[in-house]
C-alpha cells in the first residue's frame, strides 16, 4: 500500500477534542469578563461556534470538510494532500448548525436559529462599524446560550459543570429555569396595570415621585435600573453567584462581586417584582456587579471581638459600572 494512502490521526484543526478544548478556553476567557462588558458577549460567540464544530467533528471530522474541493475531505481523513498551496477549508457555521439539527434531534430548530443569530452578531461586530454587544442585555441571550451549550456538550459526552465550572453551571441552571418559566409572562400585565395608574397621575406629581425615587435608589444597596412601568430610577437586588475578585488600586483594595437579581422595587409607582424569571420577563433580569473599597489596614486587621460582627462596608455609588 502506498504511504500516501495510509491515514494519519485526524488533523488537529478538525479534531473534536482539540475543538472542544479551544471552546473551553474561550469560555474561560468569557467568564473572566464582567457580564455588562461588551466582550462578554463577543467571547460567548467564539466559544459557541467552536463547541458546535466540536459536536459535528465528534460524529466525523469529514462533516466539517468544505465539499467544493475533494482535498478538504482527504485532509479530514488524516491524509496529506499534494495540491499546491493547499489550505484546508471547512464548511460555514450555518451549514454546521443545519447538520447538527438533522443529526441530533435535541438540537432543535429554535437552538439552531439562536446560534445562527448570536454568532452572526459576532460577524457584524468584527466586519462592520456596528457595536452589536454594547447594549445587548445578557438576560436576553445568556439563558439560550447555556441551553444550546448544554445540548451540544451532551452530544460530545460532556456537561456544563466540566465546561464552565460547578459554580457557573449552577448559575446557568437558574437562568435556564427562569427562561422556561411560562408563568413569568404574566408580568407584562402587572407592568401594564402600574403604567396605567402612573400615566393617570398629574405631571407635577409624577415628577416629584420620580425625583424621590432617584434619591432613594442612590442611598440603598442594589443595582439601579429603569422601571419598566413608569421610567423612574428603581432598584434590583439579588445574591452573589461568584467569588469576589480583588484588585489593588490607588492604595485601596477594590473588591468586585457579581450578582444574580431576585427582587425589583420602584418607590415611584410602587411596583415590586420577585423571582429571576419574572425579572427577566420584565427586562430587568441582567446579572450585575457591585464594588466595595477597603483600606488595606482595616481589611487585614483582625476583628476586635468575636462577639461583635465587623461593621458592614458601604458600597460605592457605582452600581452600574
């Protein structure tokens, strides 16, 4: 048998293990970025595309070969093409997603459509003057991102815990459950009812209440958002889902921690909403971060008494940084 006919192992560029490892690398980079940073969304598209290609390569690396040149298929089989200036070319991500939908029923048309749109935003970001991730709320795409990732990971024998870490997998489960909660859609009626009452108030009264709400929000711990009913400054509060990240800046210790919202309150119109699914349906369910600043001497000093808790540090007024 000719040595040229003896296939070598699958080339690394289309090997499913290599693609999966690279997807995980991008995922780790994504999770190092604050969720309100435009790069968080951009990195997610890179991880998602590599994960999709890994899932297809798991079936066979030949499925990634662009059919226009038979050398691509020859390369995918582990051979070395003799064609001059040969550069292996794979199929488009659209074709990858279509093939995955037809091969894996659990990767349904809804997931295919989401992946195509989400990754398409990356292409627009990179090849035009548009900034597709600057104003994109993570609550609008992150649950579907994790749902798609979970399905694709299942096809390669992995899961979100291995791919993103145990803590993030728990957060992902909460986000997916919230997105699947159909009862949350009733929150639209709640918003409409409060808006109707608000619009019936006198202009001067609305102005006064909005000013009071803005002052109230600045004096309380939480994340400032715009009330979907009356447009006043309001607050969401929640629980941390990641360990605090500490940095040293201007001779101070800066501690940043990310939170998943669970409650919303607007003192201007009086509307209150509880539960991540309901907050997400109302458009105020984005993860947020809060910052604490400490003096190093106080931070590392031992507590004065075991019987008395340390005085709580105040939050800086940078709720939306």
